[in-house]
């Protein structure tokens, strides 16, 4: 059994705390500092600039009405280009919360330092190439050293991954397939996403060939298909489930969920669930707008010149959805998300390999603004679960998905208490 070291100076260290997302993770840790194994968490912030880190602490102190943050939270100077500084940071932490992206460029040095120096590592990457690359390169060493490396612990992909786990737990029988539909709601102030996510998407689509090569190296056999095969949807389709047009979700959720299902199948001998993810986009006008933006994106992402233009002018190419400044706090207050899961399977006693599914279930995960409110909540609760529930984690360290790491923990119950709510919309019925 791998456990966090009791001799570490800090239970949590937030690396990249002065970044756009990092500043909100700092505030979330401060809000929940009483949830540590011994009550008050001992935590620190880390990054390249002491001045910027102090500004983030001052800002958090003002926003939360906690002036003690200015002096009680320590600052660690660490840089992804300085391995010694990362090693020093990792030696002081039980868990490093890595907020420095794009992870394909800056993530591996942090994972390496954590694995070599005995610190667990949690990130919020939505980049399959990085996530699966870390599994290939560090899983064995992490297992040997008793270190848990848990990627995609943000909006990508805890709602989807734990949502599938939750749906399976609520289903009385053999759940064989799930489709999820993401809906994002904005308030009167509108909404946007910081362009760091936009950059990750650009490089991710440009490197599809490298991802395919990486998966060949992992050498996984195809997962068994249990029950009726999930039907493929079109690139754009009208969904009777959510009563609007939908498109395949282009983030990391499908690959993360598949990795979790592989773990549950191969390690825990559970029946794997087929999964497809979609995003609801609204009416015909929204579809036309999306298709135009998508064609521009695919055209420009294929060349370095085009990628430079996409990176330089995110607002223009995304119709204002991605911006260099990110959303304002007022915009965040008016935004929310819901992810609805439509599952099908077989009742207890029925052979999933015989006949059509005879039961359906609908569940939902709802929460506040996805990128900078919900993401810090789920990231911090993942870390607190890791600190508090070591006996419920996989028996040995390694590189895990959220669903693989936390399927036997109380993470879902913790999230329900913090505003990311899992619920059953309709119980299993024929």
C-alpha cells in the first residue's frame, strides 16, 4: 500500500499558482484548508516569480477575507527548466498540484521530479498525448516508488470519468454502454475560456499522428465489447435526448474513460462500459457557426504558419469563445454546466451477450462554471481524497485516471458537498 509521507513539510504544493487557473486553485485550497487528515492543511505555492506568487496570495486574502494567507502560506521558487528546483519542491510535498500547461511542453519534468522524489502528482491536463505518454514512461517507476500520478483531475475529465463510475454504481444489472451530453450555460455577461486551453487543443490536433504512434507503443489489446455495440453518431446530429443539435466532444473525456474501463476490466475484473461523449450546441444557427469555425481550425492547424495565426488571434478564430484574458469573475458567476449520461444495459440474470439491452438509466453531473470554478473544486477534492483515503486507492502506485484511482473512495460524496452534484434523473427502467 502506497501512502503519503508523514515527514513532508507540506501536504499540498500548488505549482503554477500564479497562472490563470492556478490563482483559483489557490483560493479553493484556502477555502478547504480544514479538510486535511489532521484538520488544517499545511500547504505552499510554487512558481518562478516570488513577486507574482505573493500577489496571488494577497489577492486570495482579500477575496476570501483571510488576511493570514499573506504571511502563513509559504512560497517555493521552482521552474520547469530547472530540474533541481523541481526536485527540491517535490521533496517537500506529499502532493504536487500541477497547474502549469500546456502539459505536452511543461508537464513531464514535474511528473519526473515527483516520481523520483516520492511526491504524488495531480494535474488538470486535457491532453491525451501527455496523459498516455506519462503512463507509458512512468507507470512502472511510480508503482515501484509508491507514487500516485493522477492526470485529468479537472473539468477534463472528472465529471465524465466519475460520472460513468457513478452511473455504473447506480445501475442494477450489467451496464454496457453510455452516451454523455455536455451542456454549458452562460449568464447575461457571457463567458469565455483562457487561451491556454486553446493552445493545448491546437497542438493536440496537430500531433494526432504522434498520439497514434504512442498508443501502438502502449500495445493495449482492444477492450471486449459487452452487450449490444454502441451505435456511432454523425459529425453533427439532432439529439432526441437533449432536444438540440450535438457534435462529438473533442476533449480528453473519451480517452480517459476508456483507460479507466480498461483498468476496471483488467485489474478489478469488472465488465467494461462502452462510452461516447458529445457536446450540445443548440439550434441551426449555432451549428452553422460551429462548422465554419471548425473548418477554419482544421485548415490552419495543419501548418506551423496556420498554428501561429491560431495562437496569435484566438478570439477571432473562435468567435470570442477563447480569449487571452480569460473570463471575468462576473462572467464565471453566471456560468454553469451539466453533463447528462444515458446508459443502457441488461437486468440482473440476463446474459449481456444474448439479445438487446432491456434497461435504461439517466444520470447527471451539474456544477458551476467549468474551467475556473468547477476545475479547482474537483482538483482540490481529488487531492484531499488522496490525502485522507489512502486505504481506498489502488494497492500500488502508478499513473492512473481519476476513475481508476478514486472509484472506491468517497470523492463523489465530497464533490456533492462542494457544488459538483451527481444525481440520478431516471432509475433503471425497461
